[in-house]
C-alpha cells in the first residue's frame, strides 16, 4: 500500500527498545509511496544461509524468499562497484523466488543490475528475471540479456515479454557495470515495454494476446531451471508493481522519480 515502510526484520534500532530498524534509502522511500508496490528485494537485506545460499524476505510483505535450483547453494551477496549485489558464485542453475502470486497479469519491474563484462561482450543468454508457474514451468522472459556476440537476432539486447516465446520488446545493452532496467506490461493495450537508465522513452512491442498467469505463478531473480541464470552478473535491488505504471501520467512521473533515485544510489551517470 502507498506509504508502507520497508522494514529489515530481525534488527533492533538503537533509538527504541524492541523497535524494528527501518533500513530505507531514497529509492525505497519513493517506491513505498506508489500504491501498486507489490514486492521488493534488496541484496543488502539478504544474509548467508547456514548451508550455503542466501536467506531473506520480501521487504514489502515480509514473506520469505525461496532459493531454488541445483546450484541454489551458490547464491551469494558480494560488493561490486561500491554496492551489494546478489549473484551466483561459479554460476549454475539457481534463482531466488519471490512469493507465489508475485507474477501478475500486468506489471512494472524495476531492477538495479550489475552487468558483468563477460555477459555483455560474450555470446550467452543471461536470465536476470524470470516468470515461473506454480509447477515450475517457465512462463515469462521478464528480463533477459543476449551478449553482443550471440548469433541470434537479439544479440546485444535486453529483452522482455510476458510470454516465453520470441516476441520481445528489446533495448540495446549498456556497457558493463550498474544499470537500471525497467520493464512493463500493460494488459489493456497488450504492449510490453523496456527502457534502460531512464523512463522517458521505451522500446515497445504489442503482444499477440493477453497474459494471464496461472494461480501461484511467481517472479524469480535469475533462472533455476538451467545455467542460463545470472551467470557473472548481479542484482542489487528489485521493485515489482502489480500494474503498469505507464498507464497514467502519475505512474510515469513516479517511475521516472524512482529510476532517477536509483541512478544516484548506484552512481550511474
């Protein structure tokens, strides 16, 4: 809901006995004012799991995040470019699943991503954000990059679609380093949109039909079904919204403010 505080559970503030510490930065404050904010994941709020991997909760709902995949123990948080990022040590099939129902029939997803040089200049696929149903079938190419030496039509692009097929809205990848990736799907127009480091001009593509994810479908950081996951890249922050912010002037303004704040936080020119 609008104005909801994003709290880091399990940490006590020095100023108040037993009071939870509110670990919010400027982007968090902006996102919390947007009425359709559904989930938030931040690398800085994750901790190492006892048996490897990471442990954390959605910073909006408090629901646990679920490590998945044969290499889930390789999920780890490390510092890169002055900020913390969630990655996969040594690569492999691994993802961090948001709660069931986090994949909605319309959405805006805003992610701060550190693209590794090898993932930009190479030829491999990197699934940064994926849509998966309750039976773990792959549904949506939410944020996927293709390295510049990939042999396919989308080489050097960040692609998005609510579908798992080849109909993508695509934007040219930035140079390696931190970047803000914005993807949107407007159910009323069936248009998928993508932008990088700004929210004024989007690359778009109309989808062939409406998208209705089955009950229990979820957004996943990475891709737990095979090694086409985060590879050497990392995710710092993710905000998900349960409707398209591009539908209204207010939503567009709020999105632009959030992207600008994230660029400042991640020192993106």
